[in-house]
C-alpha cells in the first residue's frame, strides 16, 4: 500500500529575497534529489500556493510501504 506524506509550511516575512532564493535553490538542487534517492520513495514534489514563493509551501512525498 502506498503512502503520501504532506508537509505545509511558510517562510518568514523577515527573510530577504536572497535568503528565499537560496532556500528554493537548496530545495530544488539538493534536498529533493536526495529524497528521491531514498529506497521506497516514488516521487517528491514541492508546490508554492497563494502568496508566491514565501507562503503555503507544500512538500509532497509519495512512498511505497516498504518494510526492511
């Protein structure tokens, strides 16, 4: 049986545009590829909802129910 993990979060308003850009760069270039390499993870996606790149960010990971 497959499982879906959803994590919602917002970035602080006090962060500079450069800090927000660094966060997104890290997320897309390092974090997501690392998560996708984990055994049992089918997919990892990130969505930014209303509020552009700072608010209502959703991390969604689709996983197999693998037991080792």
